[in-house]
C-alpha cells in the first residue's frame, strides 16, 4: 500500500488527523528532504524509518521501492510542503504502483495554490495551473500561449526569480493585468500582494523576497466571452 500524504505548507497544525494516523501506521516514510520531514514527525512524536525520495534519485530507487511494496510494506510519501505530485516527485512511483497492482491512496490536504487562488480576489471558477514555468526551453512559447489564456493563471516561482518572472509577464501580458503574489502562506509573515503586474513587480523590486511564491494572474478579458462571465460571477 502506498499512501500519498499532503504535509503542511507552513503551519504544522494544518496536517489532518487521518494523515497523522497514516504516518504512525506506515512501515517506511519516503521524504523529499528527510530533515524537513523530521521536523514535522518530531513535532507529532512520530518515530518511523525515513528514506529520501526526490527528483535526483526517484528513477534510481523506483523499482526497489516497488519490490518492497509488493512484499507487503506500507509506505507513506511526503514532500517538503503540500501534496506530493503537485510540482514535486510522486508521478513515477504512483504510475509504477498502478502498473504492478499496488494499491495507491491519496489523502486530501494542503496545496499552496488553493489558498493563494481563493484569497487573490480573481475569478476562480475556471483556472489553469502551470506550476513552475520552464527555465529555458519552451518558456517563451508557453508565455505567448498564456498571454491569450482566458482562465485565471496559477504559477509557482522561487523568491530569487520572482521579479524577473513578473517583468516577463508584463512583457507578454501587459503591465495592467490584475494579479496577486502570495508568499509564506499559513506562516506568521504571510503576505498577499494584489494589484496590476506593474504595481506588484515594483513593490517586490523594493522589498526583499523570502518564502515559497504563488503568482495568480487574471486571464485575458474578451468581449462577449470572459468579460461577461466575470461580471456574472461578481453579481452572484
């Protein structure tokens, strides 16, 4: 049995009671970073064997883990924050488990883009989650495609690249496109900065940026289409 266990994105109290029960009952906990996962487990006094599972070793350890699962072990997969598989390793292991008949169960829980989207103040009835933009190859092509996207756009970004990405979005989307940048979600210094792409970009140019970043950008408004739907949403 493989359990996919979402972990808190900041506040350790955001983990579910069921997730704690699964972690306590697992034979082995797979962790993106064993140091980060140890802090969570120690907080709840859970003592279990930990094994690293991340993007640099997932191919190497895949079949060894599946063999153990086939022998009857119960494993729980944790990432540093949020739900495994959402911009974090999980896909390869889940796919292989399904292929060989190992039962997989994903628990509901924290994912950073959901609170960021909800509190952005931008339309959330239709959205596209793009995660991290490609660093080089395919980046410009994707940005051109997203510039014409009518749905609200959800992106992840690192604090070091935030301003550069916002400047790129201005170049492709226009400086006046509404957006919201969320960082340090659920933590003491949580911040949600709303405004136009230019306003938000200028703000973060003058401010040091820390924490994980979620960028929410309103989709393009088209006459008779999205604009009409947005107005309907506001009326409702």
